[in-house]
C-alpha cells in the first residue's frame, strides 16, 4: 500500500509538472492523496522508531529508517509540486 501511495504521488506530481491542456482533476487527486499518505505514513513510523520500544522489541534498522525518510521526502516533494501548481493557477 505504501508503494501504491508513493507511485500515485509521483505520477500525479509528474503530470501536474508537465502541464498541458488535459483535465487536472485526476493528477490533482493523485498528488493530493498520494503525497498526504506518503508523508503521514512515513513520518509516523519514523517518529515511533526513534523513541523507546514499549514492547521491549528491537529497534528498526537503519535501512528501514531510510525507507521511512524516503517516503517522507517523496510526500513533501509531491506536496510542493501540488502547492506550486495551485499557486500558478491562482495567479492566472
């Protein structure tokens, strides 16, 4: 599910960045939903992995933390493209 959200965010951001005369609702919805899910579901496990483990389990590895950070970065970048697109539409 995380990969689908990341792909939706990236695909929507690319479609918005390319522009064109097609309808913007689908890329807008893809970017909005994908970036929100990727950012939130990357941030939450990353914060949780940095704290103490209440169930005395093992801490996630560095690779897993990098995956969480990558999710967050993708979500933030897609949200930035979305904000730029909406700002440009507002000015026009």
